[in-house]
C-alpha cells in the first residue's frame, strides 16, 4: 500500500493497480465541503494516473458516509456541490467500486449509487432519510435510485426515510454483493480485482433500466402521491420527492437532475427544513447535560421498580427492553400478579403481531422477578418508584429504600409534580435521589425528564442520562418546580384554551385548530385520552394556593363532577361510542359551557382558528420562556425537545421556542401585550422575552451548550 497524498479527510492509497479512496471525516464521514473538494481531486488524479485501473471508495471509522453535512444547511453553499461530485464519479472512465460498512445514508448512499458497483458487509445499513430533515435526496438519488431499484422501492425508501439492511438492499439491487467477511477493505479489493479480471465496464447507474415498465412505474408514483397527500398532509418535502421520481420517469436523466435540484432548493428554503434540522441537533444536544461532562455514571446492572400499576409496569417494560433484569415490588401478592400481567400483556401483543416469538418473550420475562418485600432490592443499582402520587406514600417508600438498598444505589422517583427536594430530604442519602419522569406509556414515549434535586450528586445525574441512553429515550434535564418543564407549560396553554372556550370558542373548534397546526390531538381530546380526573385532582390540589385574582374556568370541573372523565368513562368533552376512541361533540357539554358562560357573566364571541392558535402558542411560548428564565430548563432547545418528544408538538416546526423565533419573538410579545389588555394577570410577558426583543436577539441565541 503506497500513501499517495497527505490529507486529513480523504486518504488515497494505491493497492496494486487499484486506488483506494478513503473518506475520513469523523464521527460519521459527513460529506463536508472539504470532503467534497478532496473527493473531486482524488477522482481527477485517478483518471489521469496510468498506473490506476480502478477506484475503490470506502469510509474510515464506523461509517461509509452519514450523508451531507447537515451543519452546512442554511449557510452559504460551498462548492463543489455534492451532485457534481456524484456526476464526476459516475462519469469516471475506470470502474469505481463503493465498499460499504456502517451506514450509507442520504448523500452517503447517493455517492455509492454514483459508483459503478457496490459491495457491503452484512451489517451495513442503507437509507435515504432526507425526508426526516424536510429535504429530498438532492445529489441524484431521486434519479438514480428509481432507475436501479424501480419507482416503488425507491419511493418507499425516500418517503419512509427508514434504514434497510444489506440483505434487503441486495434483494432490491441497491448493492451487487454482500461481503463474506467484515473486512470492508479486503473484500472490496477482492471484488474490484474480480471485476477487473472480467473486464467489467464502468457501468453507469443513470443507464439502469428499472423504470422500463412505465405503466407500473406510473402506478407506483400515483399511489405514493395519494398516500403522501393523506399521511403527510402537513409536510412539504414528501410531495416534492414524488415529483422528483415522476421527473425520473418522464424526463432525460440530465433534465431530471436539473428538476431534482430545483425541488431540493425549494425544500432547503422551507421553514420545515429549519424546524426538522433544529429538532435533529436539539435531541442530541440535550444528552450533554453539564453533569454528564463532570462525572462518570454509576454502573447499572439490575433495577428495582416499586409499583406495578400502569406507570410501574410501563417502566418495567422499558427496562426489560433495554436488556436489564428487573425486580418489581408491590404491597401484596394480588397487586404483584396484576403488575406482572400488565408487563406480560405488552409482550403478548408483540407475539400476536408476529414481532416477537414465544421464546423471545420467555427470555425477556425470565429477567423479571417480583416480591412483596423490599429486602429483594438489596443488590439493586437503581430503584425507580412509581407509586401513588401522594407525598406521604412516596416518603414511606423512600424510607424503605433507605433501609434496604446498598450504598451507592440510585434512588429515583417517577413523580410528575411532587417536590423531589422534600422526598430527598426525608432520607439519609439525599445525594442519591433523582427524578425520572416517564411519560405514559412509559415503554413507548421517548421523553424522559431528568429532574435534578438540589442535593443530587453529579454522578447520580450522569447515571440518569446514561440510563436514558440504554432505554433509547430522549432525556431532558429539568429543575424542581410544580410540573417540571412539560406539565408546567401544559397547564398554562391548557388554561388559555379554557379561557377561549369560556369566551366563545367551542372545545371542538379549538381541538381542530390545534390539529390543523400539526398536533395529533387538541387539548380537550388529550384530556379525554389521559382522563379528566387527573387534571381535576391537580386543580383540587392547587385550589388552596391558587391566586383568587387569577381567572379560573370551571367548565372542566362541571364535566368531571358528572363522572365524565373521557374515553375511560365513555364521555368527557366528547361522546364515545361503545369503547370507541373517536369522540363526537356532545350537546350536553355544549349546554354546560353555555351555563358556565352565563354564570360567569360572559357574552360569547367568535374566534378565528388563527386567533385560537396565536393565543395557544403565545401561552406556550411565554411559559416556556419563563421555564428557561428560571433555570428549570437549561436552554430553549430543552423546551423544544420536551414538547416534540412528550406532547406531540409538530416536529417540522422544531418546538415552541424554535417556532417563536420563526414567527418572530417581537410578534409573539406583541400578541401577549394585546391579550394582556383583557387579562394582565394571566398574560404577563416573560422577562426573558422582553429582554431578547429589546436586544433584537432570538431564543436560539441562548442555545449554546450549557
Ligand atoms: N451531518 C453532520 N453531523 C452529523 C450528521 C450529518 N449528516 N450525522 C450525524 N452527525 C453528528 C451528530 O450530530 C452527532 O454530533 C454525531 O454526528 C453522532 O451522531 C445531499 C441533503 C449517522 C445513524 O439524515 O441518522 O445527505 O452530538 O449521535 O446514534 O441528498 O447520526 O456528537 O456533536 O446520531 O451513532 C442525510 C443523519 C443528511 C443521517 C449515526 N443523512 N444522522 O447515529 O450517532 S441530508 C442523515 C444519523 C443529505 C443529500 C442530503 C445518525 C447516524 P455530536 P449520532 P449515532
């Protein structure tokens, strides 16, 4: 092997008469401007070098290439553009082989498609996930992939954004060979030698013929268009992907490329790309809480869960899914059996769907044990309590944990609003206490609020973030206050919705406006799903300390007083047909609302959907800013991640804080001040927003790493 030129991102080595071009841009070989430039030079040199018969393109480190450098989006583009590099590779007069390991995603896969042949190790993954960033494959992918694998398979890859393995990629024709070992260089070289020995031509993907059957291609395109119109009606780029594949069918390759470029630039300019790219980086940034840099996590090899109710069982499943052994503690055998059955039910459903075998289910459940004695937790490294939301009950549980758990065990509470500092102060080891606020269903929802009591040691918090990684959850660091980040802000924008309901908007109009904004459900549908009794209990708990001058809407109380808690009782704000989940408006609820307006002396007025959303979002943004201002959330991006991953906030808008910057913080402040004319107590502008607007700064300016 003869190193040809010193370069830090593209290394060239001559192996006999094959030039190996290695992309070396950790951590994922993103195709930055530097990489693109050096790739061009490498292929120019290969073409001109008479000692080179073929080129083998591989990636260093853990990936072939993770795609275009996402950090470049929104900045001034630097040449050469990736499509030009791909075209140059494809036009190379000598055979070019891509040997893939790790991932080949987005522009990374497009680079491989521009090569003439492709081989991959068996564990390699492939994808065109640009749609998850509000984009489309903009380096020839929408033109080459359909020609190589057909319109249907190409559209499925691009519209789902999913990753596929080497076997599926080979079956589709995306790659030519699966390597017999994991040595991507050796097998790549051997494959290249075989191609040279067979005098294999420089086979250009643009000449592939998988679109030859125009009828089935057209049918696939129309089906994808109809599907995208239904499933992704809020998103901009899916339809552009369909348009690009239609161009692949109807235009010449070069015209198709030009059309792809136009469509790509339209996506690049859309606010959805800005929102989705923000969400991508934000959900990685939140993993880097200060404590994770200051301390090492404690080892977690086995975990206890106190409580086998909905939350306890869900948490147990999340832990079992992460491969951990779990000991469930309940107060008596009957409760323990019920808890175990709730856990087993989750796996029975997976077996029914064919996503788990009976043996796999047995293996998982073998890691679950149960006891009615806390003594069973004497070896646990971590215990998570998920018992009844009552301070006395929680303190009793922690007293037992303090008695039986080994030194160094992390003691976590899943409370959703109780004061964790008070719980920590009730035992001899407050430094070991942390809040792990899971969202129901705990084995499904990605968000995990890591609530940091004042006395917690840094390594306990680092352990909580390490646990989140094991559970494949998205952790957000939260300070101690009523409702932490999510539920505290939820209470405010739900109150704004209640005010509008009492002032004249129907709950059904409000829910529809919120759904049209991009949420899966509106606030009243959410209340019916979660159970109105939960919010009712919270309102009753807060009644004694509620500011009597603060507006209080009693409509939800009237509904709860009738036992109408939502789906679980067949009616709440909506009427549910027998066991159904799709509610219908309820005339009796509308009558209650009318009565309450009368009682409150309110003459109802109409609201436009636009005003509903301006009020709803202004309340959410204002309280989100307060949460940052008070240090409950580290940065605005932590609030964004909380709402995208825990409250259904539309990901393509990036989160409430990102959205505020998108619409303009000054406009949000103007709304708040407008609304304050009628209710100065509720609409108190966050000092953070006032300060940023005065300085002409954005919330994003506060997002540097904490
Ligand atoms: N550009 C820049 N940085 C990236 C990156 C990328 N494409 N992918 C990952 N990173 C960073 C990430 O922010 C993190 O940084 C670190 O790498 C490790 O990532 C023209 C336009 C590859 C499967 O959508 O899916 O190509 O936090 O924590 O869990 O048509 O990263 O360490 O500072 O996620 O092992 C298309 C996106 C781009 C792939 C690895 N490509 N990346 O997962 O590590 S658009 C993608 C991923 C495009 C072309 C279009 C994952 C991964 P930091 P990580 P991981």
